[in-house]
C-alpha cells in the first residue's frame, strides 16, 4: 500500500522510567501512524546531561517492546534520518543555532548563576515571576546589553555563555491544536528561553524543533504539559522560515488520579497499590524498586486496551479492542479535551477479560514455568483441565497459581480461624463416615458424589454446610476455591480420600 507521508514520533527523554502516561502518548502516536499508513519513529531526547539516568533508555525501549508498539525508525531500527539519539546529533544543532544568531533571533547571555539569582531577588515579587525577556533582558549581561568590545573580550577569555531566543514584542502566535482547538498567545507573555547551553548542547526546545523539521514529522502528538512550549516552538519555525512545513500539533489530556484531583503520580500508585510503570523499574540512584504491569501479571494487550480508552473514546459502547481494531477505530478527533481519571479496578477488569480470551493452552505457558519452579510434575492433560476450571477466577496472571496450587499439592496447614468456626466435636467421625461411603463408590463423578452427599445429610439430619465446610477445610486447607464437587472430581477419588484421612489426623 502507498504511504500517506504521515510521520509521527515518540520522543522520550531518558530521565527515568516511562510513566503510563508516556506509554499512552506512544500508543496514540502508534495508532495514528498505523491507521494512516504512516511511520512511527522513536527519537531519544537526551541533551540534558544533568538529568540523564543510566538504564532509562533501555527501559523505555524494552517497555514499548513488551507493549507491542513497534517502531519503523529509531535508535534500534535506524532509518533515513539517523542518528535518532539527540546526543549524537550535536553538530547539527550548532549549525542551526548559528542561523538564529546570524538572523538576530537569538543572542548570547553571559549571566552567571549568581547574577541570575540576584536578578530574581531584586524583584519585589516572588521568584517565579522573574522572566528573562522583553522587560528584563537589557538589565542583564548579554550580547544585546553589553558593548561590542566587552562581548568580544568575554568570548576571547572563554567566559561561559548560553544562547537565548529573542522573543519579539507584541506579536501573536496562533495555531490550531487538533485536540484543543485554536490557541492564541501574545509573545509578551513568553520569556527568552535558553536554546543552547554552555556545555555545547541544545536545550529540548531547539533540538526538538530542528529534529521534527529534519525528520519530516507531520504530526506532533504529545502530553499536555508541552502545550505552554508550543508557542515558542512555533516562533522557532517562523524564525527558521519553516512555517510551511510545520507539523500539526495535538496535545493530549492529562491522566488524573483515581479521585480526579490532579495528575496521576507514582506516589498515588504506591499509596493505592497499583503500578504506574509498564515494567518493574530499579532506580539506580535510590535503589528503590517500583512495580510494573508486566511483573504484576497484566497481559500487554489488556494494558494497551485500557490505556487506549484513557482519554480516547470510540463513540460506541465497545470496550474490548484488539490492537488491529484500535488501529481502525482510532482518530484524533475522538480524544477528549479534559483529563482522564485512572481507574485501577478497570485495569484489572480489562485484564480479567483478556485472560478469559486466552486459550487454556496459552495460559499453560504462564502456569507451566511456575509449576516447574515449585517442583511440581503434572500430566499436561490434568494441568489443562485445572486451568479450564479456575480460569474464570483469574484476574492477574499470578492468580493462576494462587487458584490452582490446591490441585497440585495437598494442604500443609489448615486455616485456624476457619477451623475454630466450623470444627466441632463429632466432626471427625462424621467425615470418617462420609469418607467410607465415598470409598465404596464405583464411579467417582459429580452426579454420584452429589447423590451420596444428599443421602448423607438427610440420613444424618444435618445442614449441607456441616459436612461441606469441614470437608473443604481438609481438602483445600481453607474455605477458598471452586465448587467442592469440581475439586473432588479433579483430584480423583484416591487423592480426595487421602486428603480427608490425612486432614483428620493432622488438624
Ligand atoms: N522529550 C520530551 C518528553 O520527554 C518530548 C516532548 C515532545 O514530544 O515534544 O516528553
């Protein structure tokens, strides 16, 4: 099929693990690219060396691989616009900052950290209100305010300087955001952001715009937190003379805390017991280990399906979407403007649905290694039957083992609280009597078991619970698990009886 020329990029900075909001941004870019037969590109924005975190790039790549979001171009795949890691493109940015200097759209600023701090302190207002820009730049130490000979001598003696954008006065920047609609900003509200640092590397703003242009990006789909930077980016396109090939912008709504009060953070996850990262993250600085969806037992398709609906809606009641269905249903105009509340229970709900869609054999591939780890050898036909029986109770993958272990090993202990509640004088002999009837059964199936239980409780004039509760305690070790008859038939007569007799002895 012919391509439409649509090119989108996911452009994370490797400053830490990928938050689920970041995965959603990558996902929407992916869906948009696939839907339009375009290209999906991974660009690593690593020009801020102070915030570089070892392992973060690798983590981002592996997480997106787990999610099944494959890139067409990027740091691994390469591509026609390589390199895709900004730290390997520093020469390119030097040329472009020179263009801005030559055109008078940028200037050198020599202010030291102390001088900037002084300027902030001199203001009657609080720190936040200091803006290096239209109203203050002439009082600062830069190539606009200093005499030419001082500038020259500062450069000659090797003074460090940054390069700032020269924000023009009294202009409006206007653009149409594909999600937010019209955005109009007066340039007077903008500050002279640093474009190039004294370490010889560009800041995010310059590198991002230059690369989007050079990589022929047609749509910039990114988080709402970048909306305030968009006017600055627009000015850069204008100054470079690239307005004609400027990408279209789509700023995605925030993912909110479950109660809707503010942006979802890692702390919310810790507090409420759900992961905010796709995979487990071992922080190299703090050594803290954070949970991941993968390790907690979520299926990648379920995770992706859940994220897709967190801020986008298909316009129908449909909730379960295979990735191909997402691709064909997706469109930017169905992305909501307002923030999306994250619902951890809904995430589990999706996973439960996806587990139910898996075949027993597929689930075997998750349970098999756990059986091996627990030194359990079992006939595969038996394992498959167990899976079929417990599947409905599996929400997260570890529930497979939690719900099936009773079929592979007899209880080693008996729940004390349950015992206290249900075990009485005469319970042991009642169960022995029942076991004797079971052992005389020729055909050990559900129907026969049902009828001997019925006969037994009528004969003994007891309620069903009086027999079944202690029976379950002996066979399972607790009051949990699927139907008692299902358990009995699955275990087989011999094992069922063995557990009853052992239980009576040990309880
Ligand atoms: N490097 C930025 C980030 O980490 C990219 C923002 C953008 O997509 O323009 O979010």
